[in-house]
C-alpha cells in the first residue's frame, strides 16, 4: 500500500499525546503529519520538530491560526498577535504552512468579518515572509458561519486571495466543508490555476450527522464523492498530501491503534491510484 | 401592532392540531397561515380550507412537496405522484402555492439530484397549470445537502428556474437557509427581477445550534441580520407575507400560547416599519 501521500492530523487521534502519535504514525508508515497547536502545549516546540523529523515524518502544516474577526480594537489586535505567535511556532516546529480557520463573530455582518480577515492576514504577512511560512485559508462549511468562519466557499476564499495577491497566501481545500458546493469543480480549477491550492483535507459527511463539530466520518463512511474530488484536485497538478482530519467522538472513544489501521485501509481504498 | 403581513406555519406550533392553531392564530390577529401536510392527515381538506377562510386566515401555501431525487425509476415515479397529490391537496385547500423541499439521496452526485429535481418539477407542471398552483423551490442550507436538498443556494434555485422558465416556478427564500451566502443580496435582487420571489420565511440561527433540524431560534434570538435581509427582499418590490417557520424542540416544549405571543412581539420588533 502506497502511503507516501498520507498525512494525519494530530487531532484525528486526539486521545494520543503527540509523543505517542509520532511513534504510532511512523510505525504505521504514515508519511506526513499536521500538528495541532494544542498538541504542543507545554512542549519544547523545536524539540518536537526534531523528533518528528527523526521519525521521517514530514511536517505538513501547523493547525491552526485565524479567528481574526472581533468586535473590539483590542480583540482584533489580540487575534493578530496570536497569529504572529502561530507563525513563530510554525518556524520553531519546522512547519512550512499554517492552516487558517478564519473566524466569525455571531451577529456581526459576514462581509465585515471577511474584511477583518483580509486585514488580519495582511497584518501578519510580513512575519510570514520573514519565516517563509505559507498561510492557507480554509473555507469552512456554512454551518459554521455563525462563530467559526465567515469564509464559507472556495469562491469566498479565492476573493480574499485575489485581494491580497501574495504567493504565501492560498487555500486549504477540506472535503467536509466544500463537497456540497455547486461551483466546486470550477473553483478548484481556478485555485490550482492561480497556484494557491496549498492543501487537501479529507474525511466524510455522515447521514445523519449527530454532532455539529465532532461527528465526521472516516473516508467511505459517508456521502462525499472523495474519488471525484481528489480527481479535481489532482487535475490541477496538485501533488501534495491527502490529509486525514477527522473529529469524531465515536472514533475517539475507540482504540486508537484500530482507528489508525482503519484510516490506512480507507486511504488505500479511496486514494491509491 | 401591524400583523397584516404575519404568516405562521402550522409546524411552528406543532403541538397544536390545526383546529386549535386556526382559532389561536385568528384570535391573535395573525393574517396568514402556511399549512403543513401532516396537519391535514385524516381531515377533509376542503373543509379545513373553508374553516381557515371563515376565520379570515389567508392560506399562503401548502408545505411541502419535493423530494424528487431517487436511485430507482420507481422511486422517481413515486415522488412525482406524491407531488401531484400535493397539488391536488393545495387545490382542495385553496392554497395558491406549494413549497418544495427538493430532496437529495446520500451518495448520489448532487448534480444528478439537481437534474432529477428539474425533471420532476417539469413533470408535475401541467397539473400545477391546471389548478393554477405556484411551485416555490426552497434552497436549503448546505448542512442538509446529504439527504434533504441538492439545491443549497439561491443561485442553484435560480438556475433551475432559468431552465424551466415558467411563471409558476419560483423561489421561497428562507432566512435560515441562505443568510450565510456571500451572494445573497445579488441573488435576491435577481430573483425579484425575474418575478420569481414567491415567499420569504423567517426564523433565526442559534449559537450554538444543538440540534441540526429542530433548534431554530425565534427572530432576534440568533445571529441572522433579518432586518437587512428583509430590506433586500422589500427592495425587489416583494409585498408578500413574512412567514414564521420555526422548528424548535425548545419552543415546542413550552406553552404554545406564550410562544405565539413571543412570535408576535418578535415580529413587531423586527418587521414593523
């Protein structure tokens, strides 16, 4: 089984501390890892980076920055500072990219939040340039438009990228968030054409979905046409990782070794050429 | 308080049978009613229509038809027959319009479901013409794209309307489903321009939303800019009802007289000019 393009997000196996996760992923033949910031709490970040590289795990990205919108000047400034911290953390870890969950404030017009998001990214870009860190805007499913992201379509993410027009600013396309979009094929094509398709995240949409945040499915458990979406992504020339990002109370309650094995099998079935 | 454009959906006060609801709505000064088909089960539909008119309740629409997509020929035919039945029910009731929740089949490509939806509407149009019943496509929030509707944006609904190009086919714009759409203002404008903005449904989006189907908020409880959206709708020349359609386990568990009073107050605060 070719796992050379399989990346796993640490949040996927949340019950494992990163020290366990890195050993398990390496032993399983997983090639890449995206590190969630909470997995780094209390750790020497540079040392974690060294340990990941020592296990031949490619650090794909740090997850996550963003949450730029706020109702106060202080809130906006705090968000920018936190994103600068994330850039320094990514540099210390040796991650070349940060995934941005852009944020939203309930009741604040989404257009205003989008403006704050663009302004926030612009404010941290100089530091990102200094460290050579790419910033990947992740459009979130419209179900999260109230308090998690005002960027809910690839078109909306592309609009911000067009506005900022910077080689370090691109898009993380997550199947869970965008599978329903009638413009998906066209938007993925445009994103690739503009050299800003930075990441591809996979999981599945469960029917019924019993929890708005933590009931994602393993690839193949749900209704998303992942083969079709991967074909769209590959058609752009994308050769990056297929990143498995699953929040699931159901899977987290099970043996994580079994889960990792199930991930490998599902990845093999869906993504091996 | 001007309630002349207030319509309430029978599902909003689900605990009340329609015989109770019509008396309560009339006594409260509600002007319009949209009747859900389950409220008619076991009733003489023509007689219900007479009783509504006797109480000066304007019958705004019958809710709902749709669910056209299916994986089998039999399933497709059954859906068309059920929509023909809905048209006959609307005619018997004296409802000039049917709201369509268009349907989706988990795992079937949404583009295929959209084609089946357009074909299904086309198949029932002759009967709709015969009875003069308007068919209002209701775009559903993308969170329902797996099994309730493959039509998830105003643009997608407008595309089907363009294709069918018939004066009886238009759109029911429901705030809950479309508030997040970056193209909302433009799409509402286009819908009005094409004389196909048939209905405007209101409620609110709760943060957090604890149930995917039945945790809608009363207007003002959530984050939707309803005043702004109503302004967009009115700007098209729309003079129809503002239809209160709330599915809420929380409100259904409370005294429905109190709920109806709360609806009137919320309507007055948000929608009186």
